[in-house]
C-alpha cells in the first residue's frame, strides 16, 4: 500500500509543484466565495459524519445517493447493500488536513434480496500542549469513531421490475477528548439512517440489461443531541442517469434538518454533482463538484479494477485548509 501511494505521488508530482504559484488565486477564490458563508455552519456535533471516507463516493463529489454501486453506499444510501452484485471488503485511508487522518473498513454481503454490511470510520488528530515557557506539558489524540451496522431488502424484485430497496444504518459514534486537553468533552451517541433506492429505464438509447436511471432518498443521522449539541441530520434526494453506456451523471440535493431550530438552526441546503466515465473494462474516472456555502469542493478520482481487487484514488480541493497537495488525498483497496 505504501509503495502504491508513493508511485501515485510521484506521478502527480509535476502538478503538485505548481501549487505554491496559485496561493494568491486560492486566497482570492476564498474571498469571492465568502459571500455565500452560512452563519449556521459548525453548530452540530461529530463533524466526522460529514467528511467522505473515500472511494467513488468521494470521487463523485458525494453525489452518490442514487449511484451507490459499491461499499460507498454505507455513507450514501443504506438501501443499496441489497442490490450489490458482489461481496466487498474495503480498506480506506484518507489524509485529511495536515496531521489529521481518517481510516476506514467496510464489509458488505448480499443473500438474494437481503443485504448486510458493517463498517468503521476513525478520525484522529494529534495534539500537544505547551506552557508559557514552551515546555511540553501533555500530548494525546483527539478522535472520533463511527461504527455502522447495515441491513436492507429489495422488495418486489421480479423480471419486469427492478425492485424497491429499503434499508437502514444503525450507527454508534464516540468522541474522545483527553481530560488533559479539555475535561468532560468526550461523548457517545447513537443514530440511524433510513434510505430507499430504485432503478428503471428512462430515455435509454443503447442496449444493456442494466437500468440507466436511478432514484434514491435518504434521511441521515437521526438521533438525540449529545452534550447539548445536535447531530448533523440531513435529508437527501439523488438522481443518476446514464445517457450512454460508459457515462453516469449524478445529482444530489441535500437539506440539513434541525429538531431544535430556535437554538440550533440548520445549515442552508446545498447540492452535489458527479460524473463517472468508464474508459476500459478495468479503468474508470470520477469527478464531482459540491457547492456548499463558502466552501465549494472539487474532486477527481480514478478506479483500477483487477481480477480480485480494485484500487480507488481520489484528490479533492476545497477552501477548508491549506493549499497542500498531500491534504484531502484518499486511497481505497477493495477486495471482491
């Protein structure tokens, strides 16, 4: 895995060398999008729930609610485990911002129309405390862990109808903040996701057994507040359309919700769009754009499918951190 990462970084090194020259452009871009700033940003707990783990879900800009064609469904649409073609075991590493990283593992399996999946997501940030004399007093890690259990079923599936897949995620989240950093800030919480997905043929101009149009809807992170802070509850509707065999277009509309609007108003709605292009039978390319307040995000990725393993590499650029080519880089190894 380390050798593969090094080779990829060497391949993109000519691109990375131009990053310093665009620092002024990056600053001006941040200023331009500041007019879209949302005053309600950051009022929810467990931000890890909103950070894409990786895979095609991240590569397509999170516009994956109606696509959900691999283990990335665990974050996009819990109903899709019942319609996956293959069992999958995925390992993901996401270099987020500076020293912070996200690690993940997902396993999913299908028995006829019944799908089951489990997954874990772990964000960790190193922290060191110094006193006024510059002497280190303590060190540790701030971390958030998300554990997910998934189940779904594809109802009414037959020769004429693809079926209506309905599923749910049961999630447990734990935030660990060491006492030496800030006491009484660790928290544990449970929540659920509920989703549905169906596929059909619509404006299809090519011959294929696969449906070319998909519709999905999800309610995410439904649960009670933790330490007086609400969860990032959200309703999402997604569409996916393949006008030609190798191309898939996707669009998600995301509407954050708040059960306590007077005290914790919800963020504004935002959209995500994605594109997947199958270049050959072993290579596909993904790209996406998410327009969310003053922090738009552009992503690009590629998938290499071998006989028993697939590799998915993504890079995304937004305005939340430094202009560093090693930030926002993810890689997934998927066994199937």
